[in-house]
């Protein structure tokens, strides 16, 4: 672990500090180049944009630029360490946008006194970008922040900790239910955790067909039920009218367990209480709610996913967020709506059912991948993801009225 720590520090420090830089897209070698790039030539696109703001997509990098913005209040599993400490994570997110979707991205870390200060700061700079990815902002403030910015900004605003997690979780879970012969609308679901990711996952599953009354959500105080008087408005949406109070009570006979909480919080004895052919998504990082080796020793009929790359079925947001923004920006979407999210779910889950190439097997360092209990979600390095997910999202944006332009001819073919 000490060796890995040093390798991680060296990776970020050498040969140049950080993970991203700015590159020029136009020549700047002659006096004529400079005259076109700056004064006096730059005046012409300035006038064009002043006359028609949509021309910014033609004459500037706006249409291919995503801002990754945070206040550092919920950095990975490390907690509230402040904006500056979050910068390596935000640069990493910018790296992923470029690597997987060809999107230029810049990280912005915001110091603020109040939630409204943060909202105002982001709203006031939003026109610079084609989209805004919110990241590592704690609940429940993240809900207020995202909703306010969606209302104030005329570009897509997407809190990936909520919706990226929800989209990939829903895609994998729908495939797991299909394999296990279960119906989402009948499934009893236990969700351990009640933060941003948990609430977004459950809301999206409801949009996919889950029944709210079949969902039991737990926070650090136990089952969220209707007789509790300590619930914020977001947790209250999942207050179940039940006398059950413990994990063991709600997990008895449950079909699905989703953990977005902390390490080792699902005891083996509780897993034994689940219905036949259970599904366990233990997504706490880096250590899951129950380790796969232990879970499989307890139940030989389960399908399991984690947030880790060293186990099968990794729930990884990189399957989703670069391509959602790619599709949204390519049709100049005003927002990322439910139709676009559901299109992404379907595109991701469908891809897992298709044969994979020898190149992908080599990149993933495995011998075989085929749809089944050990492969319910595509691998992050699958080169088909960008085309499939971006196109599905772009088509949904056009069909739902969120897009400003039609799908470009031959898009992602």
C-alpha cells in the first residue's frame, strides 16, 4: 500500500504537475496568425456572437467544453476536506471526459460561505461552457444546488454522484433481475444509505418500474419510516409505513440489496435472509458492504456487483457521464432530462448482451465475457460505449424537446 501511495503521488507530480493542460487548436506562428487570433481579427466573432449568442457554438470552444465544479464537501469517501483538496479528483474527472468522449474539460473549485453563494458563482460563469458536471457536493445541499442551477442555466447541469451512479446502477440491476427471473415492479429492494447517490438510484429505479412501497431505505439511525420526525424532505420521500426497524427485518425475503454506505455493513447472516436468487450491489468504495468472496461463500445463487475494478460487475460512473455529456452537447441540449437518462440506461444494459471483441478482452485482461451473472454491465474500456450511449442520449434529447438542433447527419455511425 505504501508503494502504491508513492506511485499515485509520482503519477500526479511527474513529469508535469497535474493531469490536464491547455492545447491550441489554431496556428499562432506568424504575425498574421496573431492578428486573426486576437486583435483585430477577434472582433469579428465578437460581433457575430453579440448579434446571435448561438454563434458562440460556431466560433468558440463552448460546444465541446464541460466544467467540473465542486466545493469539496464530499470528496470520494474522504469527506469534507475543502475545495483545494478536491482538485486532483476534479482534474481526474476532466481527464476522463477527454479520454473517453473527446470533451474538453476544466475543473473549478469554489470557496463559498452559503449554498446560495455557490449557486450564484456557478450560474454567473455558466455561459462559458456547454455543460456543467457537479461533483463531490454533500447531501442534502447537492439537491438544492443542482435544482437551482438547472432552473437558472440554459445548459445541461448534471450532478454525477447522483445521476451517473443511478444510471449505471439501474442498467446493471435491470440485467441482473432479468438473469435471475425477477420483475422490477414486484421486487422488494433494500437500500443501505440515504445520501445523494442512494436517493437518486431509488428515484431512477422507480422511473424504470420499481414500486416506492417496495423500497426500504436505511440511514445511520435505521429504517426510514413514516413515524420518524428527523427526516429531511428528500429522505421523507422514502419513509415506508412499516413497523420494521432493522436491516435484518427489512432484508428478510428481499430480492435486491443496494449498498451506498460503508464497508462491511452487510453481515453474512443478513445476506442469508434474502429471497432465493438475490441481487447484491455493494458499492461502497474502496471497501464494499460485504466482500464478494464472503458473499459467494454464504449464497451460491446470488448476482453481485461492487464499485471495484478487481471484481466482476463494476458499477463505474465512467460508463455513463462522458457519453451523456457528449450526446447532450452535440445537439446543444438545454438540460439532461429523465428521457435522456432512461435512454442511457437502456443503451448501457443492451451493450452488455452483445459479444465483445478480442481487443476488449485483452484490455480487460480476461479470457471470456458473455452476458450472465459475472457480466451484467459493460467494461469501461468498451469502445462502443461512446457511440451507443451518446447517440441514444442525443436522440432522446431531440425527441423530448431538450435539444436546440437536430441530430447531425450520420451522427455516431
